[in-house]
């Protein structure tokens, strides 16, 4: 039976968005456009949980941060042309960090391609292997079945859910993009839905391992409580990298490691690239969460890879723990790390290395973008984390990373949760001072990008701006405003 005349684009967009919400997508990150107008209308028609960002690159990083701190898979929505190309850096980061995202891009109809039309380019499978699933939809008038788009939404969500990777749906929208009524809708055959949301993880079987040294790299937010329990019940030598958010369990000095016969590694790669060289003659086993599909060797020297259920993992030590009284615990970031109860996003390059080399006993939720360790999108990612957790977030990052993400400052006024940024200003890309090339003065002018940028002017985007030489308790107290945005410039030259 044919259905009543309506607007095809809006009907199908509405079924798609409504079904994604039913599946579990609670937040939409949108960027304005004309070609994606049916999708924007559908989002507004179904939920108030959406964020608008004129910069697609920033929007994608905000969605990435939300996904890092939430069990809900966020949806990105953009118009055609260069818009979805701006998602690419965050998509790459999400791929390498195993963070799910759902990307829905609007496309111009095929008849407009290759004719020099505005914002028209080949969008088919643009993200290639960085997405675990891609689907291109065209000729909506012929598809003409709301049930098909319900099926498509379920498939899209579960592909992202089961792979823990980004997925991409590209939809050709022809005119009318407004609410103009179109002809009747014809039925088409809808495939039987066969995907399952159940990851079939055993909840009863206890898996036991013995080791001399337990190493923990970056652990997904949702798994930290399980690994925390493993560490609480393990009384041997432990090294928890700063990226694990569990470094307060570390009880050894990595500069003075002895020989370990059996080493177990959990999570992603640790920050120190030379760390694994110490275990070339050890038996090293790497453990992955059972539902992970993306398996890799973070150490390059692992003897075995095993998928386990972190919730029921038990690790026993084979020898008495090392007693070490020379652990690092004092740093210029000490007050921020130990006297602020906010989650902390730590930027890349020299910042995270400074903290990792001088700090332990950091007992708080830490977040990073260590998939490919880029310096763009850091503030936007932190905004997404604060949205997911519904709590104020601290950010510590360098001056160059801050400059890379200026466009997101326009979002601060529209976000109701305060963000506090500690901008470490050494007036250049400080990471390059650590490298041998720093001895080449002429090359340094190009690589280190020295600058005299006055960040005080950007303080107008914040509720409060301070310029200080150190981070202390009084500054933390003065700027601890839950719904206010604060920029604290820390001079570090």
C-alpha cells in the first residue's frame, strides 16, 4: 500500500536519526550547511542533545572526546564538499585509538558531479580504511521506504559498536532540501535485520595469569575500573604509564629496571619509545579486551597475544616486589595533578613528556589523544569529554597546540560546563628542544616556530584570564568556577 505524499528527504532523514537515538546515540555534533538541511531538521525534530560548530575539524574532535568518555556513540553530521574532509584528522585519531564515531555526510546528486558545481567532490569511501564500514545511498525517491532507513541506522550503529571504530554513511540529497511536499512513496524490499549488539563476553569465567612485572599502557575509559581492580589485587612490580590514568599504582623506577622473566602488558603503547627494549629477552604477553577487533603489538617484542575479559582477569606475581624509594613525585604540574578533582586532558609533545618524566601517584581521570599523537583538536576533544561526563574539565597544553585549535573558542559561550585551560607558553614548539636537531640554529627557526603571540587578547573569549609563572593552590582555588571558562597562561621560557 502506497503512503501519503510527503517530503522524501525529511521522512528518510527522520527515520534514520530517530532510529539512531533508539539504538543509543545520545548526542549529535553538527555543522551548518544547506545540503545536510534534511538531517539537521531531523536532529532538531528528535532531540535537544546536539552541538553546533561552524568548524568541522573542531566538531569532529569534540565528538571524539565525547566518545572517549561515554558509552554512547556520538553522531557527526555535515554538508557536502570540503566539510567532511575536515573530519579526517579526528577520524584517523579515532581509528588508531579504537574510538567509535558515526559520520553522516550529505552529498550532491550524481548529476551535479564533475561539472564544477560548488562544494561537490567525490565523497565515496573518502576515509578508506580508517572507517570499518561505509555505505553510499542515492536516489532516495526510488528507495522510498522508511523501514529501509531504520534498518540502515541499526546497521550503522552496530557496525560502530562492534568494531570500536568510525563508520561513514554518505547520502545524496537532491532538491527539495526544504519542506516542499513530493510525490507518493513506493515500497521496496527491506533486508532482514541480522546484526547483534551482544558482544558475547563471558561474565563468569575467571582468567588467571602469573608474571614478574605488570605493564599497563593506555586503557579505554570504560575498562579502567576493571584494570584498577586487577592492580589492587596484584602485589608485584607494576609500571602504569601516564596514559593509563592508573600511574598511582607504579612502584618501580623505569631507569633502573632489572631482568624480568615474565612480563604482562595490558592496553596501548607506553609513552617512552625505548621502554620495550628492556624486555627483548623476557617472555612478554600482551592482553587485549575480548571485544577488541583491532589487535596490534605495542611493544614489537611480544611473544603472544591473548584476548581476555578484563572484568574477570586475575594476575598473580611470581616474586617479591622491588622496594624502590627513588620514585618521581614532584613536578611543576604537581598542584594541578594532585589538588584538582577535575578530569584532566593532557596535550601532546613536550607537555605529556614533562609530566610523565617527573610525576607518579596521579590518581584521577586522565585523557589524551595518543592514537597518532597530533597537536590539533585538543581543546575541542576536552569540550567533548566535559559534555559526556557533564562535569568541568582541566586542560594542560602547549602554546602551539593552543593556536591549532583557536576556532573552538567560539563554542565556549554556548557550552554550559566550565573548562579551565592551562596554556604552557614557551614561545615555540618546545618538543624540538629535546632532539639532536636543536643544535642546528638555522633549522630551529623553521622547526621550533618561535613566536611572540600575545595570548592576553584571546582572554576575552573566557570568563577569566590570568598570566602566571607557576601553578599553585591559590590559583586553582581562585579559578575553580564550575560554569565559567578560564584561561591561565603559564610562562615557561
